[in-house]
């Protein structure tokens, strides 16, 4: 396993990061099995573990905490978690406010059974909260020793730049990392996000390399897709092969499978290796639900994509192209709130 420096922090992290979103009720409810996955990953040289407070309502953090405690080698693990999404009912139990961050970091520390978090990430932007408020709270947590560094996740380039400028103007610590979705089918971040991350000296931890299963080989053109189970049941519009947008994904999967076979490798191995070829990417997050899935990912760790292979990929999915939009990607209020893109009716005519 290779290691890279995380966003100028001096912290060395493995190029594979173990993602634990599938640990707990939403994925693998067997805590002992999840612990085996964590221990196997650590034995393979992975020293970077990523979770979030909202994964299975905190259950993922609890699983990770117990597994690391059982190993007794917490100092050898770079532990990352996230904050933003609502945790429970009621007001002020989510978002990026100082009030919530300062409260929720204590809950994450408790669930993780540790006294510090190496990388604390803001899971999504929050247009209701001034980013200065968020950066100030995170800086105070660094000074208090509760977190070592902090970053953002799934922020658009303009939000990353704004946060960086606020840090400079106000003399506040800055985001050290960004965690964007990036895969063979979702290359939109190559346009603005990854160049911005690289220019600002941040680290990039990319998620969803298998594009919610499209790059596992499970979904193939001409084969029936069961829309009643798994991810397809949750968002059938993303998997229904009769829709042109999904037909385009399946066409690309066929061509990418041929690229992988030409290298003597599997499609998942190609998919996980691809993000690591980008100079802005520090680590790719693999999120296995089973030990077998982890072992499959580890088999591809030695895959080197040469320029010829990357050129073939570019011919299938051109740089900066999104054939697939991952679930949960943040959309700015300027798109989701009609009032922000529609003048009052009386102010719309050219003459009045």
C-alpha cells in the first residue's frame, strides 16, 4: 500500500481509505463481521478509516470505535468522520452551526471511543450558516485538541474558494481536504473541483468509485435489472434501463469492461484504480459491505493505468463528463429554491 501526504498536514495516509457507510443497519448489521473487515484492511496496510455521524444513525461510528479499541493501535490509524446531516428529531440537530458542531463532535468522540479525531469533515454546505461561523468553530476544536485537521465534503468549487478566502481574511484555519464523488462515470469534478483542490494545496478523498454498483459488473446491457431490491429499489429512476440516461451508462459499462479485460483485470479493479491516477487525488474511499468485497478491492491495489489505458477511458467517457450523478450530491439553493431564480411576477416584463 502506498501513502500520500494529506492536504499539507504532514499526515501520511494510505491511497485506499476504508469507508464505513455500509457498516450498520443500512448495510452490514453484523458488528463482528464489520470488525473483521476493519482489521483485515489495517493488516493490508490501510491506515485511513472514514465514517460519519449519520451513517446508520451513529451505529457505524460505534462499530469503528469498538473495532479500533479491540486492536489497541489507535495511534496507527488516521480516523476521519463527518458532521452536518440531522441526528434525531427537533430543531438545531444538524447543519454547520457552531452550536451543532461543538455538540456533535462530543457525540462522535464518545461513539468512536477516542479523545481526538484526525480529520473532521463538514459533510455538505449549509447556506443558512455563514462559513466563517463554521470555520471558527472548527478552528477552536483544533486548538482544544479534539480534532487534528478539518475538511469539507461534496462542496462545489465556488464554495471551497469562498471558504478559503474567508480563512485568509479572518485569520482562521482552513479546510485541508475535500471529499468529492469521482468515478469512471462521474467525471464532472475534473472541471472545477479537482483543479481548485490542487491549486489550494488541499487533499482529495474521492467517494463512490463503483458508481453505486454500476461499475461492479452487476448491471450489464441486455440483462434484466431487478428494480425491487437494493439501491435500485430506493432510486429506480437511476437504474431503469428503459430510460435513455441509464442506457448511456450501460453502454459505457460495456466499453469500460472491454478496457478492463484488455488489461487482464476486472471492471471494479479498473474503477478503483482510475481516481488515483489524477494528480489532485490523495486517497480513494472503498466502502465494502462484506469481507469478500474488501478482498476483491485489495486485489486491484497493484494496478497501474498507463497513458494508453487512460486514453481509452477518455474515449469512452470524456474528461469532465458526468454520465452518473451520485445520490446525496449537494445542490445549491439557487437551483432548489424557485424564489432565488424567479423575479416577482410584476418585475419580469421588459416593459412596465
